[in-house]
C-alpha cells in the first residue's frame, strides 16, 4: 500500500512537474470577476438567495440518504454487511461531525467548486478511521512524471492542522477521497460557480441595486431646482442636507420644507425599472438551471407547477439527486477497495420518495394485495410494531394456479376419463389415483 505507510517505509515521493488548481476555472485567490464587476467566490456566491437555496437543497437531500454496505447473493437479493470499518465511518466520519454534517459539507463543496476532498486517516492496520474534510480552495492537484497524483493541501484552522499533522504537505492519492464532477482533464473538475459567474454576478448586482433602492426610501431619485444660481459650496450643502433628511426607510413619509424657491422634481420610473422584478425572477431560473434544481424547490411556484408537484419531485430525485448518489457510491467503492471484497455501497433515497400518507396507504394496500410485500414489511416502513402471523405473502386468488383450493375449481387431476366412462367409486384406472395420462380434459 502506498501513501502514509509507503512513506514510513522509506518510499521516496517524486516531485511534481505540473500543477492543476482545484478550482478548475477559478484563479488561485478563489474569486473571479463577473461581467457585472462583482467578484464571485464560494462566500459571495452563497450570499445570493437562489444559489444558497439550490446548493443547500441538493446537499441536504443527499445527506439524508442513509449509507449502508451490502453484498449481492446468488439469488439477486442483498445481504447487509456489518462489522466493516466503513460502517463506523458511516456513523461518525470524524470526531467532530456526524455523517449528515460531513456529507452536507462535502456536497456543498462539490456543488460550488465541482470538487470535494477529504483526507483519509488510518489506524495501525491500515483501516480507515476518520475522514477529514478539506476546502477545495485549499487544494492544488499535482502531477508527477510517472503519472502519480499528489494533493498539495494548505491547512486552514488549528483543528485541521492538528488532524493533518501526520500527512505531508503533498499528500498521496491513496490518502485523499476526491469526488470530481464535470472535468476536461480527468484530474480536476471545473468550478460550477466559475461557469455560472455572470449569472451569479447579475443576481448579486440586482440584489444590491434593490437594497440601495430601499435605502433611498423606495423612491426613484430626483433633482432639486433653484431659481437662482448656487455656489458650489451651497449646492453641496443643500444636497447633503437633503440626503440626510430623506434617504433611508426610516425617513419615509417625512415632510420637507424648502426655502428660497427651491423645488423638488422627482424622476419617473422607466420601463427598465418596471421590468426589474421580472429580471430578478429570470436570474433565479437561470441559477436553477446551473444547479439542476426545479424552481419550486427554491420557492418559485406558479399555478401550472402546483398541479404536478409530485411528478416534478420524482423527476428531481431521478435526474438530479440520483446522479449525485451514484457518483458517491462508485467513488466510495473504488477508494476503499470494496470491489475487491465484492461489497457495494448503497445511499438509500427512500426518504426523498416518501409520499403523503394517503398515497403511502394506497401503495401499501396494493403491495399487500398483489403479493409483493407482507403486512409486517409495510408496517415496518411506517415504523409500526409487527403483528403475529403477518409475515406471510398473500397470494391473490385470481393469480393462483387452476385446480387449486384457493380458486374453488376442481382439484388437480380431475376430469373426464379418456374412454368416456367413469370408474367405479373408490377405484381408478391406475389402481390408486387417476394418472394425468389417463384423464382427458373436460370439454
């Protein structure tokens, strides 16, 4: 095994010959200017309500999917695996975080930067016992001449310094869990907020513009007219006095007294101003497209959306959340060598598909009457105690084999003898019970 144990054994670490910023399209400082002139980074992007709502919704939904290990049996069923080192990590990835907190943080990093990183700490036997999350802005992926990959990590905070003390600055690939999204070089994914920088910058600019408009009393600006020429000092004093009196929502509704013929002329709203609200709504939809989140998940609901919310929620789980879950399942299986043990990781999304109580009751009734599930299986799904004798599948009568007791038809091997004559009571053509070859089917 390479990594920490390889270095302890004296294996030399080759120097990197090239570096790829983990931010994808973002400069090393972690921010990039948008066309609006505003800088876009993880911190500034999350100040936009639609970005925050999209990222947190997807992150929380993925974190809600409980992880487990299983092995496929020959009959196609799943056998839960317990006692594996990963089971403990699925409960507490590190001494500070629960699985929900850890996965939420990792998913946020993946959604914003396209990359999520965690250092893998191991015990004396080489089994993983902690996963330490690392901010993507603190990582640079390094390439060695022989194709080896290393991760140059800048420690941020005393806790992370303490947790990563046993690792070198350039950490080996085996010591890093790296989830990457869309990539053009197979090593580092491009940053989502880098691709969406102009859409996010536009939303930030519109929000700041709206805030300044409220700060000005929610009124368009205007001009003060004087019948006589004012000196520069007098004009500045008049403007400052007027601004102090009228700016801010706390001054809304106050009455001004103007002297010496000075008049206030308010400027009218233009068509662009009147379309400002529609522009802000369009920015929300644009950001939703980048993150693959339906608009109703961030509070944009119209009459047509309300009518098919269950179908949209199902499509959101199938087309957005499921790909995140599959990406995590395959990455965890590969990084921890579960494929060599014949094990799989499952992130159970049943919590996301949990319908309203009436739909659940109807689905349970259909499953029981169709012979797909037992009564106790449905009760466990509703967190109810099992009932005695309710672990047997109920077979619908209309699907039972002909001639069975359940259908009420004649029993098996019943019918008209081939020669057309019934045997004497208590006798048969075989001396015991009628043989299938001796009985002709009834017309």
